[in-house]
C-alpha cells in the first residue's frame, strides 16, 4: 500500500512539472533598417526595446542589419518595424512618414528608397 501511495505522489509531481514547462517562443530575427551613425544605432535599438518581448537588439552600422531576439507570444516582427519607423528609420516593410524622416538630425538622414 505504501508503494502505491508513493507511486501516485511521484506521478502527480511529474505531471505537474511537465504542465509548468515553459515553451520557448523566442525568435532570432534579422531585418534591414536604414540609418548612418552611432546616433541612429542608439535610436533604432531604443525603439526596438520599446516593443514588448524584445530580449536583445543590435543594429550594425555597416550592414544596416538589425539583429533581434523576439518573443513571438508578445509581439510580431511587424510591431518591431512599426516602432522603428516611428523614429524615422525605414525598414524593408514599413517606411517612416516624411515628417518622421525630416525630424531626424542632419547626420542621420540616409538615402531613401522609393
């Protein structure tokens, strides 16, 4: 009888532990973001971190690539691109408005693609 009780307790603990297992929905994501300088880098990365679920963000000045780890359960890549475009930087899918682009510092103005 004692063995049966121990077996039931062990099974309950095992099932509870499995039910609480976190599912990792983090996505390593890369996208192109236009910009020119260290000031752009700070602005782009800061905008990325305002998006819920962004774990890390690193924009490369030379390649214009933004490397992000994003929790897909909290936000999408489109949410990320919209946040960056609001700061005046075009992405491959979302473009900043003319006013947002014009508000950038003169050294941050990049050649816009139509």
